[in-house]
């Protein structure tokens, strides 16, 4: 009998690690995809845009390139067409289903698709049929009921063999709870949303769409929305996806600084400009030169200072307090408010000319009640984030029912604080019950 042939394995020196380029303006997308591919024994090189990806491919051609569904510097369709022509041997995969994978499939295509699907599955999770809480109950007082599917790793189920005891559901999906929720099903579009904005409700997808449209421009943006709805996250995403992303992102809260100091904070001052000014100081506007200035709660800015800000917005020139010299500064201005500024301009509480300068493009962040179908996604996000410093806790059915029934006047920020408070109250327990869900004092 002939001996069974033993294959000769290549030595380590002969093995050339397969390399992939991940092209995306989304740092979170690049990081997550890189981690998965690294686990599959890929070497990953990251690119923030199409031009950088092209340069990476020219320097050392990779085995594969994965391109996000949007590029900040190049038209995606043109990039794909030109890249296929210049690098026909590179396996090209896109994160967008709108573009067919026309290149010859490489031997590792399935690994690349697995990595992409893993991210998409993580984003959409299992809440494709989660209901929304954006409508009041009908006048008849009868509540529409439907069940809210929950992530298995987040839910604790009751152990029937021991009354009152809690057993963690690890592999089997927990039974859905029934709450007074409108029976409306929304199909999530996670591929269109930005990673900062947790939620697949249509109103959240629209926010992401508007961010993607205006981010590459220098257009001023006014972000309106209730307190705690994520306005600063929107501003950060606008900066991250802009051509100014490598320059400073400077934030100033117009409501947190006394009126007497706000002008000096914005425009800077010279030494001796006022009592206590023992040395000169660069203002926030000047510090943001080349980047983005985010004016949080712009509606709280005094009228007198609004006129000085208007002059800068119109001319791009500022004058430090106590100085006669004009400085030219290039910044993109983003502003936010929880107030109805359009109505305030009519009442004379806010300068109309400044409003129209700032509100060239409007983005509205919805209240949590408007996308309450995203409650499980948000809960999972915050519980996992708290799990970086301590074991991830789970919630039982009673706790989730209590959370689902709450009105959330403080929006997403309130949800985060309630969950953090519950985790603290639970101590060493692995499960949050309704007893640990404490809403505190509700501010009307």
C-alpha cells in the first residue's frame, strides 16, 4: 500500500500575510472591521477617503479593499470604476448593496463578506420589528399592544424552578414583553445611519442622511432639538465627516459662561483689557481656525453679543477685546439650541439676521419619544459601554416594562443616567430589576 501523502506546509518565511485596505470616513467602522479582519489573520491598512485608499494600493497592492457606502472626497461610483480598471487583481468589496461586486472574486471573498455582515448584524441586531412610542394613545383610551423583541445577551429570564430567582438567558431568546405601544413596524436602514447616532427609526435615519449631505461643505448648520437628544453628537459627526476633521473642533456652551466673560471667551482679549486680565488669551473662535466652532445653546447668547458674532460670521474677521487689530479666521460654524429660535426672532428675543446666517441648513434631533422603538438598541449601547469598567449587567422583564412605559422627558441622556443609576443600585447583582429603575425627580 502506498503511504498516504503528507502535505508539506510552507514555512513561516514563505507565508505572505494577506492584506486588506479599509476605506471609510467613519473611524468606528474602520476600527470594528479591522478588528474582525485581524482576528481572521489579515493585515489591515486604514484609509479615511478614496484618495488615501488609492495611494495605499499604489504603494503596496493589497489582496482586497473594502470601501464604505460613502466617500468624503470622491464620488463612490467613479472611484469604483477607476479602481477596478487600475487594480484588476485586487478583490474589491463595497459596504453598499447599491453597487454590484463586479470584480473577480478573490479566494478570501467569503471572509470579507463575513466581516461586513458581522458589523451590519451588530448594528441592526434583532430589533427589526421593534415598535415606536411616537404617538399618543387613541382618544378612546385603549392602548394598542405589541411585543418588543429584546437582545438575548441583555435580558434576564425568571427561573420558574425558584420563585423570585433570576436566571440569565444566554443562548435562547427571551420571551417578548407586552407594553402599551403603538403597533407600527419600521424596517431599519442601519447601513445609512452613522455610528454616533444609535437608532434605526426613520427620523434617526433622516438625521444621518442630512449629516452626510452637508458635512463635506462649509455651510453653517443649526441643530435644533430637545435637551438630551444628542445635538453635540450631531456636531461631532459633521466635523468628523468634513474636510476639516484634522483641524480643531472647539465647543463653547453659551449658557454656561457668564455674560461678562462670554465675549472674551469667544474673541479673546489682550493683557489689561479688563480687570483681572493679567495676560492675553486666545479666544475660542481663533482657536478653531481651520476647523469647526460649535456654539452650543446659541439661543442663550445675549443680544449685544449677537451683533458682534454677526459681524464675524459675515466678514470672517474678529477683534480681540482690548485690541484694535483685526484677525482673519477661517472656521465653520455649527450652532445648537433647544429653543424655537424662529419664534424668538419674531418676538425680538434673537436677532433675525444672525438666525438666517446660522440656519442655512437645519438638522433636528428627535426626542426619545419620537423613536422609542430604538429603546432596546440604546439600552444595549449604554449597558455595553458601562461594561468596559465592570461586568455587563442585564435587565429583567419587569425592569424593561418599566423603562418602556416611561415618557423620557430628558430623552436619551435621561435613559443613560437611569441605567447608570440602576447599575449602581444593583451593586454586585448581575441583573437589574424594576426596583433598581429609579427615575428620580421628573422636571416638567
